[in-house]
């Protein structure tokens, strides 16, 4: 056991002097100022702070003469009258290496900045020939390969809107996402490799395309099916590399996050908010700059892919990797990675397997996200990679960044997140809505950030957006995590405060489980619970109530597992499937997931839920661990 708060790393004077954030503070006229004081200024004076980010990084675009910030959450508007384009800022470099791709099978290639610009121009021209323009949606069913990045940048350059899903997601899961946004073009692979196996997705792509009546074309990376275009067809002709100037809040991409009911939430982020947030976060919190090599293990279905490719904005080189996490430490060594990011479970798995990372001479920092990293994980990194700080980084798909993290100015202590991110007004609230320090409360944002969603797709009155974040504390963003904010501004995240599932850093909605499980005629009702806690991935437990006359046979269990794997993803397969006589529900019929999770984590049944608010309180006792 390692004590929480044990000191593991202190920045040397040289590290502080060379840090990106130090250069910014010098430029800002605040050299040597305490970080916590700078953070306070950044959240007390958000217009001044975010203006400084635009100016310091020389964002390409027109600022306009409108106010930097007007209105309040949930209707705050940033940089009214400004225009810019994400792709123009990402492709501003013309020399040097733009990106590196490595496949699980050993394939490797680089694209220079000139090559990347030329590829984006070709694909852009192909999209134009297909009739794609400003505001149209382009969807990708793609692994983490260069074509995904090229297709995204080409889409963004037109002012069209990108949305992606990983090919390990099943057809219903993808259709539930893409059908909401009505894409004009689908770019897809006919298969992918994972853990030594090739998975054919040609039939899945055909089924997805057939479920999207809005499509005018399906572009295949691989062997095209009848009626489809090949990637070669799309990029066949040269074209100009031009960038459509769009308003600051114009939709850039649509990400998805699921709750307990309904379809996945289509979260829309704007060009300007993402540009400013990723410039700030990647530079000051990951300490990335020109010439650095940035790796984060991710798929296109996780927001960390969007964050990874943000390396282009700061002049760093993103390393794209497609495959299973077999030996990511060797990959980082081979590629000369300067900042290595992964999910907390990979660090724990490395610790348990006795991994011995070596050859990481260029490495300056390690990032961990997806779930809280326990003190033992911090200590393992400190032991195996002495002198390399590990920064736990926590935020969400909702803002496509981290609210809390580290900087090169901060000490690293076991189990502790050193700081709240600049410009992120993070606080911990008690149930009455009062801020608390030194005790666990709800993670909230008391003011707006530019990368907050500009809207949810198909949410014309904004009600779904407001209900997702502002239903507990009026005018305050409630994120759904437990957090403790210490006196010095450091933090500890204690996991989800709601019932949304978090597996390997990918937030998944229980409603997706239920649509698959309850399709089986043998299943009358179901409930899924993630028991993950601080530092532990936890178990995924599926409870089922059988239909009259049906039994939970081994064959049915196998069929359920197969359906969840194929129709959703391997992450959705439960560790255990248990039969119960009934699923607890409220009087209004809503499934009671949070009380069951509390029971499984040790809360007495009689304290887990109010029986007077339940339709069937007698069933709770069947969920004792």
C-alpha cells in the first residue's frame, strides 16, 4: 500500500524554466507567480484569460469586434463576431513531420506536413464532388489510422461536421448515433486488426449504410462494395487547400455520451472552443510544443482521439496507433515519445504484470485518464521511470478536455491530481449547492468554458442539454463525478456520482445494454451495474428477470454475451450475469441503478433507497453482494 499524498516527484529549476506555461506567464507579465493565483485570475476574469490564449498562440482567424463573453450558463456565447477554422490552425505548419502511424502488425509510416496538407486537399476536393458543404455531416466508421485524421480535417476545412465511431462498435450502437445526425457521407473500413486477429466489417458497413437514408455516398477504405466509392476514388483529384471561415461556435464535430435512458447524446463542439481549449491544455498541462512527439492510446470512439490529434495545433507530432495495447511502452521508446498517455487500467496492468519499461530517454511526462489512478499506480511509475512525472487527467467527452490535471510547475504526489486546469472553474459542491474544501462533493463548474457543447444535435429548445448538466444546481454545470478539492487546489476524483458506466475510459449508457438484452424474449427486465471505484476498474454485473416459463441457461448466457459484444462492443460484455426475481423501479417506472450500486459497494439495503418511492422495494434484498 502507498499512502495517498506521498511525494514522488518535484520539478527541477531547469524543468520549470523550460516549461511552456512558464513562457506564457513571462509573456503575460506574471513571471514566477503562484499557479493557484494565476488559476484564480483565469476563472475570475475569463474574457481576459481566453483573449490572452488567442493572442499568445496567434490563432489564425478574425477576432471581430463583438464581446469575448456574453450571457451566462447554459447560454453563454464566446467571441461573438469572430471567424476561424480548426483545420487551418491544425495545418499551419508546412515543414517537418506531421504525424506517425504504427499498426499492431508492425506497419509504420510517416506523413510530412506537406504530405498531410496535400492529402487533406485531395479528400476535400472529393467531398466537394459529392456535394458536401458547410453544415453537412460526414461520418467515419474507422480505427485510429491516418485516413481518419485526413477525412476529419478535410471535413472541417469545408465547415462540414465530423462524427466518428470505432469499428469494434456493433451495428445498432453505430446506427443509434449516426442516424440522429443524418450524415451525407460515410467513410468506413472493411475490417480491422486487434490482438492478432482480423475482424471483417464489410457486412456491418453495408448494414450501417442501409440504415442511413441521408447518405449520398459510402467511401470504403479497403475493397468497396457495389455502389460504393473507394478511398482512392475520393482522393483521386488534386484540389485547393482552402478553409471556410466559420463563426467561433460553428459545429466542428459531434461526440456521443450516453446516460441511463434514450439514445446516446450527440454533443456538438465548436471550432473556436476546441482550438482555444486544446492549445491551452496541451501546451500548459501536457507541456507540448513544436517538435514534441505525443502519444495517447485511444480509438476514434473516445474523446482522447480528438485530444490526441490536437497535437497538430501546438506543432507536436501525434503518434496514431491501431491495435491492442500489447506493449505500449516499447512503442513509446521506438517512436521517441515525449508525452505518453494511456488509461489508468493500463498502468495498473503493467504494474501487475511486472512490466519493465526501458529506452524512454525522450520521455518527459506520462498522462493517465479514463478512471482514477490509485496511489500504487503513481508509485509504480515513480519506481520504474524515476524522474518522469505522471499526471492524472480528468474531464470528459462533454468538454473534450480535462478539468483537472498537472503542469510541470507542480509536485507529483501519490493519488493526487495537482491542480485545476487554467480557465476551468472547478469546485466541489455539497447537496445544498455550497462549495466545500477538503471533503468529497459533486464536481461542478461554476462558470462557462469555451469548449462546452454549443448544443446537442436535434435539441432545438436546448432542454436535453439543460437537463444533462443544469438540472441539480441552476446555472451551475454538474458533471457527475465525485471530487475533493484540497486547500492548495489539488484534487482527488472518486469516480462517477451517477449510474453511467465507465469502462476503460469510455463512458457508456445503460440504455444501450437494455435495448440489446431485453430484445431476447426470454428476458423480461434487466439492470446493469458498474462497481468501479477509485483505482479499480470494477466489475460489470448484469441482472436479469426471466420471462414466464424461461430459465437462464448456459446457452442463453452465451447468447447474451455474444449479442452485447457484436452489437455494442467488447467493453459491454458483463463479468457476470445473475438472475433476480425483479428489477427495482420507482413509482414512475424508472430503473433504480444508483441504489443497487450502493448496495453492491456496501450500503445496507434499508439505507440505499426510500421504499416509499419504489414500486417494488421487496426486490432490493436480492442485490446484496
